[in-house]
C-alpha cells in the first residue's frame, strides 16, 4: 500500500466495497482499519528510509545464508551517499576461500562497483607477489545488474527505499532486537515492481538463476529513533540479515594500492561462461 493514498481514496475504496459486496458497517470499518494500518506502516518505513539515507553510513554485522546451512558472516563498515562501499572482515572458511587465504578472517572491500579480497600473496605466475584479488561487480551480477547497482543502489539505504514498491506491508508488532525495542515490519516486492533492480533480482538475472528469486521478502525492525535495527531480506534460497550500529560515524572506504591487485574479473567471467 503506498503512502500517497489520501482520505478521498479511502472513502472511494470504502464505497466500492459496500457497492460490490454488500458489506455491512463492521466489514467497512475493518477494511478502513486495514488500509490505515498499512499506510501507518509505510509512513514509518518512509521515516526510517529518510533517516538511514541522511546519516550515510553504519557499522554492520551481516550474515548471508545461501540455503546450504553454512551462513557467511561479515562485520564492518558500510557507507552510502557518495557511492556504495563497504570494508568488512568475512569468515574465510564459510566463504570457501581457504585455498587462497589461510587466515580465519578475510578482509573484503567493495569500492566503485568492484570487490577486493585480501589473500595470501601469489607465490608465482603473472600475479606473483600480489595479495589483493579484484572482481568487478559485472562478474557477479552481469553487466546489466552491475549497472543497476551503480551509485548507492546496492546499499542498505537503497533496500529501505525499495520498500515503497512493496505490494503488501505488515506491522508485526514490537520486539526486542540487539537490546533495542523495535517495531517489526514485513514487506514483499515482486519482480514486476523492482524497477531497474529487476536486472539484479529479476527472473533472468544471474542471482535469480542461482537462488530461484521471484520476489524479495524484507523484514525490518525500526527503533524509536526511526532507524533500522535489523534488516533481513529473503531472495529465493538466499537470506541476508544485517544488524546496524553507530550510524553516521564511519570512515571512507578506499581501494588497495594498485601494485598489489590481481584483477581476476575476466577469469571469473570466462569460468561462468564455461559453466553455462
């Protein structure tokens, strides 16, 4: 339900319900109450979206479950407002990267649309001595998907803004999350409402082919300060959960020194082509 519904729209809908179905006064009251609750939920999410966008960064603890029972944990800085970026530590074994990094945690950056992984230095070959791997976002999401995620479109702020396209928003009540009292909202955004992000999550996207995504189900817990405490998104078999702290207090994320980077973007793309 969108926020632009006015009192006139509610009155029109109520009249239509009575005319079409012969609803009595109690049914009309129930219908109006449902519309009102949805509008209040959308208004609360709009306030949270504005506050999130305004503050521009946060400390985040994230877990990505690909549906295999081995969630990948990451923790660190996320920023937006001047291009989406993050600087995190990721569980090496859960991400299946122990072949290139023997440390229990892998330092991962995302800057200017590319991922950078801090790994063991290459012992020989064309990348000898280099200890950062670069993979452009186009190798992960495809060319169209990477373009759709340009700027801040992949950020937590963008996830919040995308809720305005939800076909259904539900207030699930107040809960305690990470020590904060927060209101739990659930929203569903179908593929036909995703706009340009359809190239990221839609039916023919690489992500959809890998996870079976047909819609994005978002649960968000909003605190009394109108900021999200937790954001959870389910996309097919994949579930991403983000817990937030310290909004607006993080530093800029910068790329590693060029001399230390092994760009494997084309190698990854060629592998994906061969795998079909």
